[in-house]
């Protein structure tokens, strides 16, 4: 069993309030969770309007599957026009 963790720091330039931020994050988190079988949590910058830190976690029998899932999460984050990916870090356990 391999556990994969991807931590992302993102900017949400269009956000003008915490309500705007929550709307963008809810859409992003729900889509990735439902389509990719990964868990998602906001882990930092909760009080900032235009910034968020997210954690994505997945578990699989092999590291290859974990790597593929986390790579796809990274691609989806970098391809999302509503956010700017500032930093990304992956780990395995």
C-alpha cells in the first residue's frame, strides 16, 4: 500500500471575497474528488481571499498508480483557468 500526498499553493485572482474563494474551491475540490478518487482538504490560508493551500491524498496498491493520480491532479490544477498554481509538492508514504 502506498499513500500519496500532493500539497498545492494556489492563487485565485478573480476572488474579491471569501465567498468567491469558497465558490472556486468548492467547484475545484468536488470535481477532482468525484472524478479522480482522491481526498481533498484546504490546509492553509483560510482567511485570505486570493490564496489557498490544498492537500490531495490518494491510496493505491502500487506507487505507479499513486504517481499517475497525483500527476493528473497537478495537470488539472495547472490547466484550471480560474486559479494560478504557485507551488506544488508531492510525497509518498
